[in-house]
C-alpha cells in the first residue's frame, strides 16, 4: 500500500516579513497547503481526508474561515468529494 506523503519542502514554513506570524498567517499556510494537495490528482487517495480536515477547520474556527471560502469553493475536487460523501451518507440514512 502506497501512502501519499506531504514533503516538508512543499509546505511554506517561513515567517512573514516583519518578524512575527499571526494566527491568520498560519491558517493561510495550512489552508493553502491542503488545497494544493487537494488539487493534485496524484494524491486522490488522500482527498477524502483533506476535505475532512478542511471541514474540521471550518467547524473549529467559526467565522475566522470566511476569508478562505472563495479559495475552497473554487476547488472542484473539494466540491466533488463533499457531494459524493453527502450523497453516500444520505443513501445510508434512507435505507
């Protein structure tokens, strides 16, 4: 079984110019990285987990994620995975 691994070199880790990083900065880095993995078709085995992670961030951060909505909704894979699992969940509950 092959695992898709996110390499540290592909993750932005630099602190922004000015010396200190805000919570918003770290959220942007995490969301950007998750969306890059989601857009990578070779990582399709991880797409469900990426969507689950994004939804968890949305649940825990509340209104702080409003700035990320345009980015997330523009990723077709996010919507496809979300629709697939919502449909599957609905089919299970109606049986």
